[in-house]
C-alpha cells in the first residue's frame, strides 16, 4: 500500500499531522521525515522490532548501524553510557545541526540500532519538522537516510516516495532539504575525536573547536588506495548509471571531461554530465543531458543539488554520468566523498 504523503504548510493543521506521525512512531511504525541534511526513515529507537523494520524497508545490511535522533542535548544521557568532553563540546557548538557524535552505548539502546556494537551515533537535527516530530513522539527516533540501500540519499519527499513509497506508513513533506548532504559523523569514544564521515559541517568548522581533528584515514580514500583494494568499497549513494569521476589539475581537467564525453557519445552511450556552471562550454552543442551543480564559488548550493542531480540523470535514462572533482576545501571534501562512492571508488585522472 502506498504511504500517506502529508504536506506540512507551517499552519495550524501541521500540529494534527505531526501528532498522527508521532503516534505511528510510538506504535512501532515507520515515518519518513525531512531534516536539514536529507530525509530520514524514522522508527522508535528503543523498540528493536520497529528498528528492524527500517532495515527491511531499506534493504540495508544489518551490519550498518543507524543514527539516533534526539530533541535536545539532555536526551543523550539516556542513550549513552558516558558522554566524553569532546562530545559535549561538539554538541554545544553544532547542535541542533548536521553533526552526529559517536559515544558509548547505554543499556536502553537496542543492539539492532548499533548493529551489535557498543557505541551509538546520536544527533539533534535542526529542521523544525524533525524537532516537532521528536517532541511529539517523546521518544528518540532511529533514522538512516530514507533511500533504498545504495541509492542516492533523498532530498525531497518525492525522492522518498520513489524509493520507499510502499514500504513506509507515512511521509512528512517539509520541502527540499537545505544542506542536501548528510551529517558529519565524529567518533568521540577515543582520546581524540576523529571524523568518520565528512558531511554538512566542514572539517574547517570542526577545527574551530578541535584544531587538530583529522579524518579517519579510510574515510576519504584516494586513487592509490582505491587501486590497492579494488572492490572493497561499499557501493553507496550510487545512481543506476555508471559514474565516471574525473580529477586532476585545473588546466587539464575540463579538457579531459570534454574528451571523455565525446568518447562516450562516440561509442553510442547516452551521456549525462554532472558539472558546474564554469564547465558549460564543454557540453555546448553536444547531445548530452546536462545538470549543473551551480558555480564552484557556491559549494553549499552544489552540495544541496548533488543527490537530486544524480536522480534527475537516472530518470533521464542515461547510461553514464561524467562528472568532476569540485576541490577538497570546505564542502568540496564532502562532495568528493559522495562522488567517489557513487563512482564505486573508480577515479579517472586528467594529465
Ligand atoms: O544527516 C544524516 O546523518 C542523515 C539524517 C536522516 O539524519 N542520516 C544518515 O543516516 O545519513 P545513514 O544511516 O544513512 O548514515 C549513518 C552513518 C553510516 O555511515 C553509519 O555507518 C554511521 O553513520 N554510524 C552509525 N552508527 C555508528 C556507530 N555506532 N559507529 C560508527 N558509525 C556509525
Ligand atoms: Mg544513508
């Protein structure tokens, strides 16, 4: 059965809609809801059977733990065995917002949530609908991104319906997500906090709190690492089309992308180009589906458009998506990480 799609308008009716969604959560059902990063697929985090339904609906392997969402910082104490200073500092600097902390699991958190592990991921989202749902439910909500496993994360309610429309009880439509990429995940269980997944909070912003913070070495793999261990990369955030990801010096990158587009067209493939405004001339006059992420000067917009762009190109039925590195500073690193995974770790280098 198709899920009820409930549009939130900011009016008085929303209270009633949120109350119904909260009742579904408390009863062990699944509600997809907007957050400022991407849409989440929510269930009662302290109800192991409800959490099991998330894995079933997504087709997600049981070994991949999910994030628990909370309405306020105090709620963390009921979920964590202990809250280290690093987590406290990060929560006060970035919550509510797109930052997930990993802390030691408290006994209330089912092992279903943590994939059997003794740590738990927690975040307080900033989206008003997510916060209203959490408050109305009165329980923490476990929620991965509301996509089918390995598909690009959803940034609109329609994206959720496309992947999970007949597998959830209700979809709350709160419009397009502002960040468009997931939260930054920081492990706070060691002496020094370490970034496990780059996300909407940049490494530079984290360094405002922890000047020495680094990424886990395997979090963003480079070309060499991907060649050293082919096939070990989890297929993730991937459109159906093959992704051809180009990197290299600015002087040669655009020309390489242009040659590749021509070569793909020459062998009869339907080509999608996932580029930036600055690249427009490389596709001029070519029979190519082009989606621009906007300007290189506005990586926040590029991030917001990234997953939607992959879905647009898939809907256009292209065989291949040619795309390129947007740099590694700020959100560039997060965008690189998602493109790298979408390309299943294959990187092409311009010379
Ligand atoms: O922005 C977001 O974080 C979104 C919205 C819905 O909040 N959620 C999200 O969830 O992206 P998901 O499940 O798609 O990604 C969660 C990430 C995964 O990479 C997972 O492996 C990691 O967090 N994670 C969860 N619990 C963990 C834990 N205990 N230790 C290490 N990594 C963990
Ligand atoms: Mg996800």
